């Protein structure tokens, strides 16, 4: 008898624990992250990038799966693509630290589009989200930091999670699910070069991964086999894209808690690597006994990935600013918040923020590097005109499971995102209807996404 592949062992675990997926605590997690995803996607509709994705989908053939902002459905793949892109544009979607993955932006669009296609129940949808998060996070935790230098984990590893979520909706057999993950892995892609140039390709990563996952599951359902050893094979995913990763980690502690409970929510409208520095700046803002414009020196210590991705002293675009430690720290110190309103062209032209940004000196701290990626920490020190030193250190920024957003705080975040994304006439009533729509996703009730087609940016 041959040894089971890593993918087969992972799939066997999920199917053997299927009954657990309907437990109320896990389904509550799914609704929690679904609401957060919906807020990010709603806000994304109102952006220039979001408009481009909606314009791409508008002339395409009608289908059964809803796209936020379009009055009629599109194909399952197109809905997953566009909804996946929309939810990653404003940089407020969730993130899992150890895998460095934004699971919602790839898993939920795939699950939702497939649920629309087949008429799935709410409970089945919520279970599919749990499965997708599990698969994406486990693979993401195993690829290692060198993979993340070139590749966007959310895109490469997220395709597996999207395939797993769609495959669960389609009620694939275990063999078909293995094929779906093999089909997803052979499509894995997503390079970081866009970040170097401040380009707008990042939401394409999430949209493409979600759509590729749907395609992988649909083909498996139709009998198209995928490689069983797509992860560990000599010409497979790890060998090609993550040669210094650790494949066995994918199947560590298969009887442990599902990973969906270990995902962080983003309260600030920027890359998660900037959030510990932002929280430190907000803490110092409360402690400072001198006006911010009298600050003479700012020292920021981070781990290497934060420095590599987010050391942008002079951001030239909104995309750049969301990945600029300097801009985010200065904005937090001056304005006391780093929300969507702080990333428009007027805010980026604020000379007080620009001047303060130039004082931020970034260093990589060995201790913080040793804690990463399980802990995304930061230390911030400022010296005022009188020479007095103020310091703050953050190990669990707001939104981490150890420092979570309450349900009320999450709903407040959602309402802010909805107000940003919706036309004024819809900002109150439709936002409340969206909240209720998520709350009503329970039990055997069929998923009805008609509300999403009524949203207008």
C-alpha cells in the first residue's frame, strides 16, 4: 500500500472532521470574518481600481453568481475574480500572521460564488469558509520567509484555500478534492514586483487566486485529475516556489483547533506590517507632552519583512502610502487615526505629515525578527525639542486574536467601510441590510445574495 501524499492526508483530516464544521463557535467565526470581508469589498467598489474590475465584468455573459455592484450575476469564475479583487483594494481585509495570508479575500469570494451557483445552505457556506481558511493557512505557514520575498502568499497559497472552499460547496469526494488542490497548485502565482513600483496589481492576486480555485474545483468535479503530490513532488509547489519551506508543517497537529480562530482583523487602512507601528504611534500621541511639530527624532524598530516591504520614505501613490511605515507613523502621530480618509490625494499632500515622515529612521531588530511571523511587533521612540524621550512597544496590535475587535467594534468598522463604498442614498439603509444579511446566515437557510446586486458605489 502506497504512502498517502501530503495533500491526501490534509484532505482526509478535513473530511474526517466534517461534523465539527457546523459547531456554533466555528460558524460564528465564519460570520465574523464574512462581515469583515463584506465591508472591505463594499469599500473597494468606490475606488478607481474597483471601478476597473467592475467595468471588466460588466460586458461579460450573465451567470448565477453575484458580483458586488452589478445588477445581474456573472459566471462563478468571474464573480470570484471580481469579488476577490474588490475585497483587497483598500487594505482592510483580514490576515493570519504565521502564514502571512489574507484568507478572506481568496476563500470567501470562491465559496460565495460556488454557493450561488449550486444554491447552498448558509451552514454549508460557513463550513466551506472554515475549510478554505484551514487549507490556505496550513500551506502558507509551511512555505517559509524566502517564498514571501518573491511571492505573495495570499495569491500562491490562497489558491489552494479557494479550491478547498469551492470544492466543499460542490460536495466533492475526497479524491476529487485532492484533484482540486492539485489543479490549484499548478496555477499558483503572484509576484511582489508590483510593490517596488507602486503598481496596482495586488488585488489581481486575490481575484485570480479565488477564480483559479473555483476553476480547479469545477474541473475536479468534472473528472479532471490533479497531482496528488502537488505539494511535495520533485516538480511540485514547494520544489518550484518554496524550496526552503518545510512541507511536513502542512500536516502538523491535524487534530488541533481549526485555524480560522487565529486570524487577525485590520483596524487601520494600510498593510498589516504597519499596524504595530501605528498602534505604537497612537500610544505615544497620548503620552507626548509637547506638540507633534516639536518632535526632533523618531526611531522605529521592526522585523525584516516589515522593512523590506514597507520602508517607503516618499510614497508617490495611495498604494505606496499604504505600504509606507514612515507615512503611517507620521499620520498616526499627527491625526490620531489611519483610516481610509488619510489615503486620499489631499491627505498625501499634507506637508506636516511629509515633514514628520522624513524624521522616521527604521531599523531591523534581531529580537523582533526572531518572533516573526508568529508576532508582528514594533518599537517606537520619539525625542522632543527639549530632548525628552518617549517610547512605546507593541507586540499584539489591535485586531490580533490576543487583542481582538469586539463584535461591536467590527460592526463599527463595517459601517465605516460601507459609508465609504456606497452612494450616499444607500449608506445607512443598505449598510444595515448588509449587517442583517450576514447575521441571518444560519442553518439550512439557502444563501441569497440578491442584496449584493443592489449595492451601488
